[in-house]
C-alpha cells in the first residue's frame, strides 16, 4: 500500500513528529512497506482458526501485596536522601495543572 506524501505528513502530524523531507521519504517508504505486508496477511484464510493470544501456556505470576513496615532507622535513612522534605514527607514538584 503506497502512501502519498500528504498522508505521511498527516500521520507525522498526528504523532507530533517534525520530519525533514529526507525523513518523510525514508519513513514513508518504510511505513508503506509495512502496510503492504499487512495487506498480504489479510489474504490468509483464518475462518477456522481459533483466536490465540499466546501459545506457550505462560500465565501471570501474581503475588499478594504485603505491607512491610520499616524500622525507624530505615525511614530516617531514606528521608535523608530526599532533596526536599516538608513535615517529614518527601516534597515533589507539582505534576498536574489546576486547569
């Protein structure tokens, strides 16, 4: 599937990428090749194939969360490494706007 230069620019804009003309040509060509390969995969008959997420039998290894208290020395050591403390807690920069 060959993409036009305008389509490649549009995709780059959606991804908030500022690409040079050389990059547009290079990545556009690569993306077109990927889409051509995907078109080939669409031709495979999968009517009688059961959907499969993975085939190895792996399962998530979960464990129960357990709260472990630190002794006073461990707490003091951890807090001593913080760049900024306020009322015995680590103070960090605001990460959310009030807007």
